[in-house]
């Protein structure tokens, strides 16, 4: 049967074009790949190549014709043994818009594609899929398990965050031979911040891998190893340097599971100190919680206590997804009780009520908790009983715990070191507005880092960071005591 | 002229030791079955790509679509040199690689049309497809990003102490990305089993190599990292296979990474919407008529009387039927269910 040659679309947005020139004439033999015509769009002149071989039987659209719609038949190609008499029976090489089968026909087993392909060309309209294909389904709700019970009588061991992180990695490396750590100075030097102290001695150079100073490269190498099934822990000396690697973290690690239809993912942990240390100025002092929390396909953890650091890092290493694990240099040396258990793993995605209270809710995470906790103590002395929630995980965020608290206290203050615009606190405020508007007795207040690059001068640095007084002032504001 | 100056100029001594010692092997001698296999493999890619171009023109395929037409010998020859277990990873001009790795034409084409029967259930598209089963690791849309990833696959091979090799493909354009050299450094430092296949098709989108690259001999790009490399006629599937065997053996025997610069050519534009005005029609026509990888095999088959025109036509018919079936499936398969919007974000 003769084949119709259709006006092709040559870009995602082309709807029509001019048929500027025929390079073959009726009766010419055509091989696949031969240029048969030139068409002109608003952007460029393009060549039309024959896809089938045959003889050009009839030209349906003369050269010089303007405004030829995409998918209009422009010529008929005769196949071997056919003559111009057969032209009437021509069929399109393939129908650009397959007829939708009768939907009421219950016997039709296959859902038809309708005009999915053709739709894509209606570029001036709004995206086709939304128009008729119904609304987007609701995002699935997830609820993390509760923290495991700690048996009564369990010994609590005062442990620094630094030791807790190392213990978590060592335990997981003992448990699973596929777990390894790579990063700058993690092996011979024992860690730039001594988080990997002793790991080289116990696990050897194969599993504790010093890298050159090439964040982009080794982040990608880690993701590739994870795609192959290993369980890498990639240490960034600080997350400030991870900006060199952010393409690999987001485009390669976070999106692969989705782009592969669930076939391939990247079970990897990116960890290291995040946020301001002390007097290291703008390029070394930034909180990335809000940045990474923006991205579907990532989990983002930012612990405060040593117990959470240990339990959540173990969970992160076991997690089949890419996990951003944001630590803090100032917290490394702080000591907290850690339960002495053989396998202490905490659920990612679960907030922890750090202090019970009834008058106002303070939500924070990571080093922000140090301001929140001190503020709550001082407020208690002033007769305000604040509830303090440690988010622990930024993504997926446990809004249920936050909302439950806000519905009780009717007031909320968020605390973080990151910049104010598009901050974690901004997201929390928005969620509370949507889900607990009627419970609010005051607007949600945010305490954040100031909207400036981190200054070096000691006095300015202090001003740029949140502080306890700002948290107290915010709580006073939402409780109308100021 | 350039080549002549290169030969006479003094090369750094260390580089000469590691790299210049390596010679491109003679093209492999193919027997009848190998010639026929290569012919069929390359033809499948060509016909598939022609059909993809057609479906794009008809509006069934959206977004970006980069065709591999002209470069078929590179992936076909290298596949013939690989063993099962070796991995492949490439950028966004990836349809040919998937077919060479024996992924189903239906699944690939249905992914191009964004249907549920596609390899990524319609969620990846032309540039993002994977098959764990077939050891194909994508399909990556960011120029050069697959190079650290492919190096990571090699890292995993070494870690697991298996003898698999990662074949990491990238173009002459990606060869200027910084992360490529970060990867070279680590791969060489750690003796990772990775073959870096630089598909030099002469144009990074619309910029010719001479306008984008200070060193246009891409086989030398690893010299500072002590990675040897050779230039290969990427239009001759026998030359590609021989080079592939040499390079894979190199990696498998623990010598670390190696670079194969495959000198090839794409007949079509960078993507479907590229009118390719940066090169002359004569240049394209000359490559097609004098160096076409498929025609070369065809000529040998006929010349040696290993196949008649009719027999080759029968192969063409068989390949066309496969492609037509894939296209038919890809046009009629349903779009993904809307519930797929929120699946596969996290495990």
C-alpha cells in the first residue's frame, strides 16, 4: 500500500511550517535517508528525509506553500510493485492521532493511548496531559515509625556527637561489607574533623578511601558505585564544598530512581559538617537544609543530639535512598547520653518532642536546637511553658508532630541558621497555615540567620546568626507578652 | 598539518612511556557470521533511529531526541568485544547503546513515546533509560555527568573483586568537562577497570572540535593522568571491535583505565530541532557515501560472496519488521497511569 509522507514536526513546539522546496520530483526513486524536501519554520530551514524507500508517486503540497500544518500529508511514496493507480489507497505511514477506541466497549482490553502523541504538538495550549487527563493524584502520605523503645535499665553513656557518628559508621561497616566511606582526609589523616578516627585501622584502605580534592568527581563516583549496588558514605569536608557536586547529588542521585521507573536507585549517604562553624566567613558558613529539602528523591537529616546522630546515621546508611546527612562542627564536641544498645537505629522522618510544654511550640533542628532549648529554659523561668520539637529529619518532614503540638499551644516559632527566604521555617509556616489555620492565635514567627553572606568580623558574625534572645522575643511576640 | 607537527614535537617523557607505547590494533578479521551479526546490529540501530525520527516528526515523541545515525559501528563493535557482566553507561544519544545491549526495541521505543510499556514506564524519556538486567546504566542528560558515574561502576567492580569492566561513553563535547578529568585522576590513581570511549563525532552540538578544544587529539586527553589512549576509525566496526578487545583486556588484567577515541560522525543534527547549518552538505554526503559503517560491511559481504543482495534484503526486512512492531507498540500503548506521578521517588 502506498505510504503518505506527512509534514513533520522538527521541534517540540513546531505547529506549522512552509514547504520551501522539493528536492525530488514525482517518479524519482527514493532511499531511506534521502533528503526529499526542505521546510522552513520560524527558526530554521530543515531537511525532510525519507524514512522508507520507494518511488515518489505524487506530491500533494506544492513547493512554496506556506503554513502547512504538522501531520498534513505532503506526498505519497509508492512501494515496490505499486503504480500511481494505487495512490487512492494510501495510508499514513502511521496515524499521528490514533483513533480512540470506543471507551464504552468493555471488551477492549487495552487502554488506548488516545492522542497522546498528537497532543504534544499543541504547544500553544497548556500542557496537554493536565487538560483532559484529570487532576494530579494526591501526594501519598507517609508516616514514619515511632522511635524504638529503650528497655528500662539500659545504660546511658555520655558520648560526643563526633564519637556517635564514628560508632554508627563502624557498626554499619561491621554489619555490611558493601558499606564503605570515601572523602578527603577520611583515612590516613583520620578525618579532617576526626569523625572517621580509627576506621582505616579497623577496615583497611579498601573501605576507607582517601580521595583527591575533587568533590564533583568523587560524589559522582560514589553515586555510580551506589547504582552498582554498593553502600557508599561520601564525606564532604564541609557541605560548602558539596556545591561543587550538587549536580551529581541532585541530577544523578536523587532523580535516577524516578527516571528509571524504579529499576535503579542510589543508596548513598552524603554527610559532613554544615552551617556556620566559627569565624570562617561567607564561603564556609552556610546551612543547606532548605536547599536539599527542596528536592524530591532525597532524604535530608540534620540531628542535634549524639543519640539522634548515631541512630539516624545508622538508618541513613541502611536506607535504599540517597540521604543528605547534615552535621555541625560546633556540635561535634558536645556530649549527650546515648543508650548502650547493640543496634540503636532511629526512624528517618520522625520528629522528637524534646521538651513538653503548653504555651507555645518552638520547632528547630540541628544546631538551631541549642538556641531553642536555652530559650525554653529561660522562658520557663518567666512562666512560659514552651514545647520544643526537634525535627531531626527535614525531608520527609514530620508535620504531624508539629501540627499536633501547634493545635495544643496555638502558637509557633521556628528556629534555624539558614537564610530567611524559602527557609525551612517558611515551609513550616505555610503548612501550619493550611492545616491548622483555625488553631492559630498568632502568626507563625521565624528566627533565622540574617539575609546576608556570613561576615568574618566577630561582632558581625554574632549578629548574623540567630541567638537565644531572638527566640525568646519571638515567643514573647506570639504569646503577646512583648 | 596538525598531525605532522604533533609527531615531531617533543612529548613529555613520562607521557610517552605510558601512552605512546600503546598502538591501535589492526582491525579484527571478521568471519561470515561476525560480519552478518555486525550488519544486522547496525541496521537495527539505523532503522530504529530513522523510525524514531519519523515518530518525532509526527508528534509521538516529544522533547529532545538525539539520533545515533552514522555512529552505529562504535557501540556495535564494542558490544562484540564485551562479555556479559561488563557495564555500559552513556549520555543522551543513547538509543543505539540500549539496542546493542539487547534491550527490547519495544520498551525503548515506548519510552520515547512516553508510554507505560517503556523501560522507565514513560517517566524517563529518550535521555533517561536504564536496564539493570542488561547492565545498561543510562541514559544521562547532563553532559559529562555519566563519566564519574561510569567510573563509580568500575570502582564497584574493583571493590567486589570481579573482573567486569565499565564502558563509559561520552562525546567530544563532554571531553571538555571538568568532572571528566576528576574521574580520570581517580580511575588512574586507583587502577579502576574503565574504558573511556570518547565518541568524537566532530561537533559538540554546533561547535566543531577545532573551535571548542585546544587539544583535538582526544586519545591524548588522559596523558596527565597516565591513561593511555588510541584513536580508532569509528566507522569501521572491525577496527572498533579490535580496539575494544584490546582495551577491555587492558582493564581486566588490572592495568587501570584506558581511552578509546572513536572517530565517528553523526549524519543528523544534534537533536531533532537542529538544522545543522554549521557544516556543509558535502561534508555529510562525503561521510555517508565513503565511510558509512553499514555500507562498508555490506560491501564486504557481497564482495566475499558471504551474502547475496536478496539475503541482505531479507535481513533488512526482518529488522524493519522489528522496528515497525516496536513503533506500533509505542504508538498504541497507554500513557502511564496518573498514579505513577508519585511512584519511584523513594524506595
